[in-house]
């Protein structure tokens, strides 16, 4: 699958490295294409990592990942060019700067706002409820970490779930995109537990009977 990743920081390069290792074609959308930035990209995402400008990374991709800080998400969407029909994976969390709360929520969500900025894309909220260490390796002694996702397009959700499963997650369909109102506060819970517990080595898992 051809994947364009806008936001080549912790989340973007961790996801990209995982997908590159599983045979996907990944292009990172960078604001700076200088030699130093490209070397930093390869150090984080692997020697096979390729960079392009954000619109170039999105242009050939079936799946576009938004992994920027929330405050840059609108600019990232605007800079990604024509997203019509593409699967748009939203990994952002609308966090307040002090990580003590969300900028918005419960009556709407970052995922829904982002969908409003890219109305012709097929948005799935995913990869926002755990840390990058778990994205790099979702296996825990009790089993695979859960990866909750939500969206309004069934086919886009299947694609998102299969990309999560490729990384080793147990994908869990959380319903329509409005469930991002629940997944974003869940991310905040993960952050509080990680900070207060002094470890980022934790992830959510769903048990059933
Ligand atoms: N870190 C985690 O464990 C984690 C887990 C789940 C979700 N999240 C969420 O995922 C998002 C990314 O987090 P992160 O930790 O990966 O952040 P990060 O390491 O700071 O990386 C953010 C990246 O976004 C890029 N960027 C900023 N504005 C851009 C624009 N207009 N166009 C293209 N790229 C742009 C930055 O580019 P430069 O390299 O040019 O500065 C940087 O590479 C956040 O919304 C965060 O809440 C994070």
C-alpha cells in the first residue's frame, strides 16, 4: 500500500518504520528537504525512508497519515493538496500545551474538525490512544495492545484496521467518527497514567467473555 505521512516526528517515523518493514511504500511529507533533515528522517525511520514535500507525499498515496501536533494539523491538511477519496488517518490529539486537558471534546472532537478541513477525504481516527513505544512493538505479556479506531467509511476503516494489524495491534472498531470524542480523552488518560506511573510501557487492551 502507498502511504504518505505528514508529520515525520515521533509518531510519523515510528509508524513509517513499521510499515516500511512490512513491505509498504512510505513517503514522508517534510517541510524541509535539506540533507540534514533527510539524514534525521533516515535515522528515525530507516535507511529506506523517502522524503518529499507534503503535497508530493500525499499525491501518490492511497493512505495519508496526519501525525503533526494538533496546532499544526490544519496547516498540514492545507499543505497536503487534493485529498479527495483518500483514506486519512488522524493520529493527533487536541492536547492543551500542559498536557493537563484537551482543547475541545465531548460535544465535538479533533477527528471531526479535521474531517471538516478535508471534507472529501475518508477520515479514520487511529493511533492516538497509546505511545510510540507501543506503536513500535504492540506485543505485551498478556497479548497484543488494542488499537481503537473510528470513522464513517467502512472501507477506509478496513484499511486502517489492516495497517494496525500489520504493526501487531489488535484493531478494535469503536464506531463512527464521532467516537473520536471518546478516543481523544482516552489518550489523555493514557498520558496521565504514563506520567504519574513513571512509565510509557503501558497500553489498553479489551477483554471479552
Ligand atoms: N508521541 C506519542 O507517543 C503520541 C502518541 C499518540 C498520539 N500522538 C499525537 O500525534 C501527533 C504527533 O506527535 P509526535 O510526538 O510525533 O510529535 P513530534 O515528534 O513533535 O512531531 C511532529 C512533526 O510534525 C511536523 N509538522 C509540524 N507542522 C507541520 C506541517 N504544517 N506540515 C508538515 N509537518 C509538520 C514536525 O515537522 P519538523 O520535523 O519539520 O519539525 C514534526 O516532524 C500529536 O498530535 C500527538 O498528540 C503522539
